[in-house]
């Protein structure tokens, strides 16, 4: 029996990165997999070196490929992938599960409701997403499997060069798609302007690209303390060059980038919204502030700069916590679910990892 992943998203954001981490972790166990992808997207080439993985790039209309997805179990990682898996179920009797990564309310259409109801399992990254799904579809059983921290590589010399290029005494980093409606970067820019006007040495570096890049650059115009790095491949080097990490999201299913910041031993200031408090405990593994509140964001960042012992304590606690959020631990939970759903993994070279159970449960 074959495990078939489906991810039809454009670009390469958090969901695609988590798909890659899972596929690679399963491949390390010797589990045969295939993945259905949108043709021409980054994930196609990023998975080219995974042993035992069959890649199947497709183009629109996606539904015409539904009948070909027979045998085994389908695992949909995004919205369009979920609809294709449901179509394969209707047309060919395929069994499927869905990973729900976002915290917005799904469409109320009868088709979307039936898609979730007929799934063998619905995985959510956080309790916050689970509550949204329960509110939308009362009685829907969900399984919580959080995201994993990526094992980002760091080139110490490159990180040092980046830091020197930024200048300043305190470098605040942010990593995420430049989408203010979700990530709240306008608030970070407002906080940056306020802090830079009051105290020298601040630098703010926004890593990523997206639809709001032009508007955000315009909002930051004239403030020398703010830099835009664009889309980069060496995120680990940037994290290593930062002193603090800011994540002022307006809504966030979980925020896997926070796990990378914790792994990089960065003190975190983040919004107290949705799934974020499930990762960042206020005053223990970071500082939480209200969303859309630049003043509170600025005050928290200033507090960490002024209190190195607090910053070090929060960073150490975050680094300890992230040990439970590895790709291997995430794969352990998915393998257990696949087996529960009847996927026969016998005959593979799957090895028991011995990883701790970590955070995950059924609602």
C-alpha cells in the first residue's frame, strides 16, 4: 500500500516546509511514498533527492487526476489538495486524511463540509485550530500533531558577515511571508520607528517576500533601522545573526517559525493570538503582547534589550522546549495515525526512533 501526499499550494511557505520535513523524515524510515504537486512549484525540485519518493507534478484542472490516485492512503496538506483527495474518494473510493494548518473558518459550502466529514482523520496543528473546526463542524474528531522545527543549517562565517552588515547593537529579526493581514508587519515597522527614534543601535530585519512587500517598504521609507532581506535560502544564517525575534501576527494557526527561533536560542516577542500561546508561554519561553499593538510590541522588545538576563532565561527555556518538536517526533505521530487508519507499512525499513511522544492528542 502506498502513502500519497498531496500539496497543490503555490510557492513555498510554512505548510510546504512542513510537508518537506515530514516526507524526508518518513523516507529516513524507508517508507515508500509518492507526492502529488502543482507543476512548476518549488517543492517539486526541493524533494528531488528524497530516496523512495515518486513525484507526480500535475497542472489544472486538478480533478482530472483524481481517478489515478488509487491504492493506499491519501494525505492532503493544503486546501486544494484536500479537495482533490475528496474527489478521489468520490470517484475511486480512496481513503484520505487532511492536515488543517490554518485557523480561519473553512468555507460553509456543502462540498467543503462533506470533504471534512468524509475524511478518515483531520489533523490540526494546535488546539486553536481544533476549536475552529469543532465550532464549524460540531462533533468532528481531530488529532493534534504540531509542526516541527526545521533543522536549519548555519554557516558561522556567513552569519557573522550578515550581522556586521546590519550594524547596530540590537538586531530584531522577523521571518515570514510579507502579508500584513496575517503577520502584522505594519505593527513591527511602527514599533521599529518608535524605538529607533528613542534609542540608537536598533536594527530590524524582515526576511521573506510576499504581496505586501511594496506597501511595507513604503511604510518603512526613511527609517535606516529597518532592512528588508527578501526571500532567502539561508534562513538559519539570518536567525544566527539576530539578537531578538519578533512575531506580531494578527492570526496564526501555530507559527512554526517560532520553533526555528527557539532552536536558534532567540528570545521571542509574539502576539497572544490563536495557536501562538501553545508554543510561547508568557514570561517563561517568551513575551506575549496583544495583536495590533505597536506600543506593547515596542515595550516588550525594549525590555528584553535592557534586561540581558531575562532574555537569556527565555531563550534557554525555548531551546529546551523545542527538543520535543523535531521532524522525527512529528513523523512518529503521523506513522501511528497512518497505522491506526489501516495503512500497511510492513515490509519497509521503518525503524523505531525512540523519540518521546511529545505534544499531540485527540480531541
